[in-house]
C-alpha cells in the first residue's frame, strides 16, 4: 500500500447507480489506499429510497398487490438503521481485522490496480460470503443474528435493508484468508459491491432473467432463499453469484409459490426484540438441555437440532405450507399509521444528518442522537403492534426530544421539530405566532396524549408564516455551511 492517504474519492450519480448492480469497471473502482475508497453504501441511500418508491409505483400501475405494509416497512428500515449505528462509533471490524492481517501476515501482494486482482477479489468476496451465509443458517449462534433478515413475512426492497446489528461481528473472520495477498483497498470496494448487489434482488416484480439465472444470484433464486416452504429451507446462499450453490449442492430453483418468513414467525415489529429474542431462546435452551456436549450442540449445531436428531434437525419437522398463512398484521388506526410514518421520516433525516456531520459533533451529541434514535425505533415498533405500553414510551420519547432539543443537542436546520414534538405531549393546546421565529403556547398545558390528529392546531395562515420563516432561516444556514465547505 502506498504511504499517501487521500480522502474518499467522489463518485458520479451514474457510477453510484451502477455500483448497485456491480457494474463498475475495474479502472473506475480501483484505489491505492483504503482511505480513498468511497462509501458506496452511504451514498446509495437516495437510490434505495428511489427504488422503493418505484417498486410501489410499478405495482400500482400493474394493479398488483402493493409490495409492502407500513408496519413491516418501518420495522425493516428500523433494523437497517440499527445495523449501521455501530459504524458511527467504531471503525468497521471487517476492515480493522483485514488490515491487521494484511499488515502483519501477508504472504505476497497482488497489484491493487490490476484487473486480474479486481476479478479475483470479486470471486473471493462472494465465496467468503457464501461460506459465512451457509454457516449462519447451519450454526445456531450465527443464525440468532442472521434470522433478523429473514423475519419479515413480506419480500420487497424494504426487506433488503432489514439487517442484524450482530451479523458483522460474526462474518469478518471468513474474509481473512484474502488478507494474505489481496490489498485492503480492493477488498473494501468489493465488500460494498457485494452488499449493494443484494439490494435489488429483494423484489417480486422481476421474474426470470434468462441465461443469467445460471451464473448470477437473481430475484427468483433469492425468493427461494427467503421462503419457509420445506423445499426452500437452507438453499441458495450466494450473494452475487449462484455458481457456489450449484457446485456445493445447495441450489434450488423457484417452483411452488413461496411463502416468506421464518418457519416459526416471531410476530413482532419491535427492532430490539427482534435482535435479542433469538439469543434469549438459545440461553434458555442451553440451560434446559441436559449434558455438557448437548449444551454445546445447542450453540454450534443447527437451529432445528435437538438431542437424538441430525446436526441440522429433521426435515419432516418443518411446518407444511397450507396456503392459508396470514402475516402478522395487528390492526392499527389510520391516524396512528400517519403519525408513525411522519415521525419515522424525522428519525430517518436525523440518522442521515448524523452520518453527514458526525465528525463535527461532540461525543456527547453523537451519543445523545444515537440513544434517541434507538429509543424512537423501539417506540415505533410498539406503536405498530398497538401495544398498551406504547403510549407511555412514546410520551417519554417526545419528552426526551424536547429536553435534548432545549439543551442544544438537536440544533439542526430542522429546528422547528422542537415544536412539532411538543404536539404529542400537550393536548388541545393552541399556538400563537410571536414574531417570525418563535411559537408560544397560549393555553394551559394539560393532560398528555399521543393522538396527533386530535390536536387543536394553529390557523393555516400562522402555519404558513412560521414555515416560511423557518425555510428562510434554513436557506441562510445552508448557504453559510456551503461557504464554509468551499473555504476548506
């Protein structure tokens, strides 16, 4: 690796779009140092949102059933955000471990700018992913992390973003053999490309892709992988390529209609519960199982294993698909769905802003924002389940936001959110505009309530004046920030 270390290279929108399909040539995606490698995943967020919108639009135009539900969509996006939060605080364990092996134990060094190195790394990263992915289905403790991705009973682009917080802390070791000869900068590129490629194959809109079905992992192949039909279990582990499954006997073509999700559905939208419940199950089973060797088998054999059974369990114990399976979908009032969508959009913006500004924030501000994001996502999960304790947690969440906002932890260009968050806390309060920048409450603050659409809101002209003043303020702030960036 060269001694010089520049900042991450920029990418044109067209390049970023092609990165989603692993369609960048070696010459435009090869870098001397890890520091120069763009964050392709973070820069793909606008494309994720765009393609999700297109999936809904195409389904509506074709008069298909819409590809997702509000509760499941918010759950998937919440899990995606949670999975990326550790990267705000720590460097990627996958890169740290890889660079350590490279610096201390590499046998030889392939040229970073050679097309042969680029294509070899493509194969190496995908084969490492196949090995990890297969182990994460066949080893119970690894499955406890990976099952988060399979817990959705829908199959759409939301599902692609449904990731585990813990999975990256179990997958890194499978990449280390490549560190003996492949430069970290090349590995860092393909690690992202392999992940991004798997986004667009989570859809039911694309049927078959002709001859490409023999080589590439396609939506059809991956639908089988997400199925809970007996013929779908433990099949099609490939990331970008399907050749590994064909070689090692784990390939299965799409046949009968696929029913998605876990063989034993978790029936929850709580992102924290979805992360921790499988670990709790292993813990309880470990102590309930007699014999030391059997206890170890609970951890290291398949999730279907039990005393006296084969390593991966008995195929006949997989629940039969009847065609009458109904996804977990508790009834939630329309106004509560609207409330959850609006407030989730706020949290999504806060998360994106955190990624963009984390190097300029104090450690305390970063921790407060992360804590508030986690609290919010947990609250949204309970709201979508219409749990009785969701009301209390949501009031606490809004009070936390107001307190943190007043203390200056959320002084962003969306400063009017400080007032928006007071709506779920103070019922039947009216607002008076005192000048262009401030709102004051004019009636006594009484009984807390979370029913957003039942509030006494200000007159429309006052709202317009307030938003105009905030937009003007945001415009000035954005102009100032741009000048600062240009001066740097």
